[in-house]
């Protein structure tokens, strides 16, 4: 008897989204080693997750903001209304 041949299904190609630039302005370096797009003045009730959602569209990026502000914050919850924080450019 002839062996049974099973058809092989091809995997669909992986399509990677193109990166979207955060800013077209030249990046300036300040005290932190990360390049920055600017600063943000904290409003009453703000949290790092809310700020990340508003700026990047992704609340999980709060760690990048916190990392750029270690010199100004003792913890991730150490935000004060009126405080100016650094907003970093996200890497790839």
C-alpha cells in the first residue's frame, strides 16, 4: 500500500509594525542619561500610570518615566502636584 501524504500548511508571514517616532524635535540630554522629549507638570490626582497612558498611550510605560526621575522621586508613588518631571523618549 502507498504511504498516506498529509498536506503541509504554510505559516502566515510575521508582519512587524513600523516604529512611530515620539517626536520630530532634536533630542536634548539633561541630568539623566536618557534622551528626553520634555517635562510634565504633575496635576492633583496624577499617577505615573495615568501620565504614561496620556503621553505614550500605554499605562505600562510608567516605569520608563519613573526611571528618568529617580533623582526627584523616592518611590513610584512619590508624585506631588506642581512637581515637574522628565518625560523620556521611548527606545525601540
